[in-house]
């Protein structure tokens, strides 16, 4: 079992995992992405009916990218890297479970499994928020999207299906797409 300090150092390593999404003049960390996902969920949870378990959603979002501590971030349009993503993340999750204190290791394992299985409404909402967050971020850096090869068609094909259970998130998706279209991101 890891000491508290070792466990914290492991979890804090999420701050060092870089994503392709930019924030200002640098790449965003997975920890920053986690923060903005929780903030986005906080805004939209009251608009979702029937009501979701807010604590469960926040917990799912808190841990959803912890596997990236060992597996790294997998960019949405990196098709080659995505082929090995599931396998890398399974190995990473098992390693992480052994590095966490027993008080949270079992809870992490359960939440990670729930997020991956996408069988609960809370997990699907968390996944939808995870899909929308980079789009919100793109509002401030629209040229980054064309640089990476995003098109409106790709967003509609890949992200919109994750939102279908949550009309307020679909409305936000459409608002962002319209903004990105107006600003020349596509």
C-alpha cells in the first residue's frame, strides 16, 4: 500500500499530462481538463431531467482521466494511437489501483469501471461533458481546431451521439458549432 504522500504524488502527476488542447499559449493539462469538466457539469446538472446524482457525476469526472497518469492522453483524432488506447488504459488502471491507498483504490476501480461501461445515466452524462469540454475550450482558440483537422462533420459524427440523452448539452453543442463556424474554425 502506498503512503499518503506517494499516493498524492501519483494523483498530482495528472497535472503533468499534456493534452493537445491549448489554453493560452501552452497545452492544457489533464488536471485542468478535469477541473473544467466539473465546472461544466456544475452548470448543466440542474438543467438535466430527471435529476442525476451530482456527487456521482463529480466523482466520475474527477477520476475519468486518472488512467492518463500512466497511459498518457489519447488525442481524439489520433486514429493509430486510439487503436491501443483501451489496452493501455486497462494496464494503467490496474497499476494505479495498486498505487492508491486502499481507502480510495476500490472506489476508484468502481468509478473507472462505471465510466468505461457507460451503463448508468451519470456515466453517460460525465462522458458527454468530457466530450463537450474541449469544444468549449476551442471557443478561445478556434484556429487550433482547423490545425488538427477538425471539421463540423467530424464533430457531429463523433461527439453529437454522446449528447443525445441530454438536450441542454445538445443546445450548447449547436451554439459552439455555430460560433466556430462564424469564427472560421472550420
